[in-house]
């Protein structure tokens, strides 16, 4: 079994709570999904109205807070599990695990250099992380210093 979890509650968690009440705190049940053993990753609608930035999704998964800071999710996960869901697991879900999702010999050299350490900063700062450099195919595609 495979699943793509849409982080809809990042921007619409308040609507979930008005409609579903207390049960909305388990929408999406990230810790239940993570502990189930199924392969899952983060997805989205891919629409113009729902372009949730990756670090906002990671922040929501770790803190349970929606944009604006209101707690809307009780089943949070570790920052490591959230990052894996966004990288290695998503690569697997799109049949690209041999090319994408982790830094290994033989894979595409696509990665970000960040302005702070995702694994050690306070959880509430995850949403504020900014890329300072983007490497695609082993070449610099974006460099904040060059702007």
C-alpha cells in the first residue's frame, strides 16, 4: 500500500475544525500513517490555489500548526520522518528512487543549501528556512549571493 498525504490543513485547518470538530486534530493522522509501515509521502493538489511551500509543510508535520500558528494537528511526526516523506519516499512514489530523493553516488546531484540547520533549529523556525543555493544536475541553478 502507498499513500500521498495532502497537507491541506496547513492553510485550511480552521475549516476542518469548524466542520469536523475534535476529530479534525487527527486530519491527517501523520503518526498513525508513519507507524503503520506503509510507504507514504507528502503530496498536494498541484493547483494554483494550493501551493504550499515545502518548509511550511515540514513545519506543520512537526509542530501541528497551520499558517498563522494555530495548533490544528495532534498527530505530528519527527523532523527526520517529515524530511524523508518529502524526499526519499516521494522519489519512490514517482518511481524515481534510483535517481532522486537522497544524496548518493549515481543519483542526480539535486539539492539545496539552506540558511539554517533544519535538524537543530527550534521547530517553530522550520517554516522560515530559506534556500541560499540550489544545485540541479550538479550545477548551481540559484545562488542568493549572486542576486
